[in-house]
């Protein structure tokens, strides 16, 4: 791996312009200055709770010419540096969003948002809500009824309140209570999800107090009961010191004696360009989406303008209050950037690792350093391609290598390991691994319910869905692209097809914005094409094909708030015409949202998208029917969406990857039996002097 440093300064700019590439994330100084420019709009003693201070990406109409000039070596046009800010006047429901123009050192717009529009949670607020819930006298009184052993630690997990349309206009948290193992109260890492309690305080975020204490149902119906002393189950720990660890696992080391094959170029304070095996792209990072890739190219050819995970929703299937509101939007309610882990060398990523750090904003509007939130590394991906000429026994084989750009987020109980993965054949994959601990609730002994699984004595893990939306802004040889789908149909039996074995592939363009679904019965496959760019071999439009696993769409009824809010969860794919600012499939603000401000509403405009600047929203997901093996920590569930070239190249683009050789790989033979060489027999004909084929000689 190699690293370089370059800095960008626009050719012509006002003196106050901060030198940066237009796509570089905000610097610490820019975050600080943006907060300052908001504060001076108000009286001196006004107290603020900043939710987001992040880059306001330039309008596409400005940025595309900038990128074109950058790649051609031309004069870079001037683009003003702008910042998106949303904030509360602290301890009120007065919520604003603003655009700060750092180039002009002024606030361009500052708009108070209306009812039922709420900002995301943040660490400061979440910790405060935990404290409020546990210090409330009413909550303490309910806990006392449980007659827990002295010294027992009670834990509060604040959840975004959700929506059901019943007295939920104010911003609130629904807290679910647990306790750590009473017999090991000093163990701060004890798995409290093995000890759920049926007490659930509701905290108002304006008045900062508990406004209601819900009792959770623990039977098979909606009935609740007063807290009372009961049998305490045994612990169920996941930490290694509580296990009898295997002793027969030998070390597996990932060693790259000459270093990694990628190059990272630092741009200014916060930007990075990564180059690897003909791929190049810029890496961004923000509070909501986490990792964002910009200007993705292969061998200099434009492929994608912008890629990021847009949204995710986790609706639960328990119909009883208060669980019926559980439907987390982990990006919109919390933020993939805000919840990102500090990745550990040799633990989260293996091999020759390069880490990228970031800076976000705190609730006070100050810079918040986020160290090692992205790891970049290579990994072996098995055989890339192979063919053995059975007549000669010669094998040509190439191993595939992948570049991985990975981040990991922890949202209370769950972890998501999210990675963009590039290979040498021009393919790009987005992978999500779901792990962590399932959300639990108490259940009475001897009770079973069809909406969950008992994973530990007295512990129910409710079935739920994980529905993700990947936003793909294509730029395949340019920005005028189209979406089409292929379908396979049998040819009718006829004189031309007398044996009934023929079939054909049809291609159907999508003319306007819409929600669309796969169809396994016809092998429907979606493609992004550029009609004006043609493959030199077959004359077909160049493009990329979408490969996504099938998943069950939103199970909740269309009349439910779950369905209304998760606007992306009812189709495999949405296509919309590009508009600046439309980045989040569930809408910009998902906290206690009502729906109507996301991709379903945008698609309903029926904008023309044929040979236009379009955006794709690719859904994929997991129906998590819980099982005993998911506890106390669940093995990774792996989901992948792939974007594969189709007629984009004139041949296999990985042909030039060096062959896989033992001299390089240095594999070790462990077999003790006599080595057996496998070679298939073959028969060949030779052309004689008179031009006829002489058959036959046997080759062994």
C-alpha cells in the first residue's frame, strides 16, 4: 500500500473560502465555525442541542462539471462550501434545519420545522434518557416490587418511541428495562438481555421526565400485571472468559510480505481517494449514512456517481403494546456514522490494514473525533476463473482478490458489519452482516407465542425483519442511463422449436419512476444501461446488472404505521429521477415519522427516467425468525447485493490478473498419503497428408 497527500484549492474563490475538495467531509474547524454562525443568530444565552452538522453536498449540476474538469486536467470551477445543520433550542420542541454558507460566512436559510418532524437521537441524549428513567421515583417504586437482590444493577435501553398515532406528537423514548446478573453485579459486561423486566418507562424529551410507566405483557395475550418477586433465571454470557474455549484451533495468519496493493491519497484534512486494481473512488463519511463512495471509476471509465446505504428498518412482529411500536430506523433514528465502532487491528479486520478516521459533531456543536471508523484491506476471494484443458492437463487458474472498505456499527443490542467489496472483474458488492444480541422481553414460564421464540428461560426474542435500502446513483459512461429488466420466456412449440426446448430473453425499458419487483418465475433481472455507449463486440448497450437476494417485503399491513413510514420496504427496487437532496429512502427525518416524505412519494411523481439522470434504491433484507442459536449472541447473517458489468467490457476484465502459482501462494501440503495426480484421458484426431482426419490416438 502507498499513501500520498494532495490538497485542493479552487482556482478562483473568495478569501474566506476554506480550501477543500467539494466532496471532502467537514473538518473540525468547519464544524466549529458552522455552529458559531448558527449561535450568533440568537441571544447570547440561548442553549442549543445540535443533531447534525454535516457537508451539504454540492448540487449535481455544479459537481459533475467539476469532476469532469478534474479528470481532464482542466480549470476547476468554483463551488461554494456549504453545511447542513439541524438543531433544537435545548429543552424545547423548536426544531430547525439550516444551510450555512462557509464561503460567504453566513447562514443562507434557517427554517423551523413543523409538527411530527423530529431529529435523531444522539449519545448525550440517550445517556440522559437512561438516567432520567432510572432516577424516576415511580420507576424506582415499580422496581422495588420485584424484590431484587441487594446490589442488582438495573439497565435502561432507550428506544425511539415509534409511531401509532396515539398521543405521540411529542418527541419521546420508550425505555425497556433489564438487569445484570444479580450474582455478579460488578461484571459490567454481563449480558443484561438475559434478564428482561416488564417495566417500560416513557420519557418526554422536552420536559425531560418520565410521563408514563407501561407494564409489558408477559403472557400470550394483551394482559399485564403488577411487578412482583419472581424466580431469577441463570445468566447467559457471551464473553470469552465465561466459555470453555476450543483448544484445537490453529492460527490462521493473513500475511502480505510486500504490503497491500491499494493506494490511499489524502485530500486535504478529511478526504481520501482509494485506487486499487483499476478501480478508483473517493471515500466520504457522515453522521447518518456512515461510509459514502463518490465518483467510482474503473480504468478511468465512469461507473457510479454516488453509493451509500440509504436506510434500514427493523419492524417487530409483536402486536401488543408497547411492543407494537418497535420499528427501528437505525440510520435515520441514530446514524451509521454516529454509531460506528473504533475498529481494532487483527480483530475486526485482518491482514495489511489501513484505517480511515472521521470527525462528526457533538450535541454542543463541537467537533467529535471518530477514530478508525473505516478499515481498508484486501482479502482472498477464492478462485476468480479457471479452465483445465483436459486434453493436455494444463490448468490456467487465477485467484480472485477483493478490496474491502468496511465499517461496523453498534445500535444498542445489534451490530451491523457493512462493507463495499470490489473485485478484479469489475464487480462491486455491498455486504451486510447482522450480528449482536437479539432484542428480548420477558415471558411467563410455560407460555409460547407464535410471534417469537424462547431463547433462554423467561426470555422471548420476537420475530422481526431487517430491510435495507442501498442508494445507487449510476453514471455508466455518463449520466444519461436507463433501467431495463430482462425476462426469460419459453418459445412456443412449433416447426422451429419442435422439441419445446427453446427460450428467449426479452428486454423491457422502465419509462417512468416506479416501484418494481423481481419475478423468479421469469428470472426477471434489472440492468442499468447507457444506450449511447455500445459494446464493440456485440453492439449492445454497456451496463451493469443488479443481483440482489429475494426477501419478504414489509409484513405489516399497508394501513399500519410500520408500512407508511418504511417507504422503501414494499418493493425490491425503486427508480426515481435524480433531485438534489433526495438521499434517504425513508425520508430525511424518521424519528416518530408519519411517512409521505420518502422514496414511495418520490416515485409517485411518475417522472420520466428513460435515458435520464436516474437513481436506484435497491432493497434487500432478512426475515429474522429467531432461534435458540441466536442467543446470547447471534452468528452473523450475511446479505449481499452485487452490481456486475454486462457488456461493459469486450472480454473478461480479469484476464490480466497474474496466475495463481505455488511459488507465490506458498501453500502447505498436509496430506500424508501418496500424492495422486488426476488427469483425464482424451482422444484426438490428426489431419493426414491428404487432408483427411486420421482417428484416433489416445492421450493419457
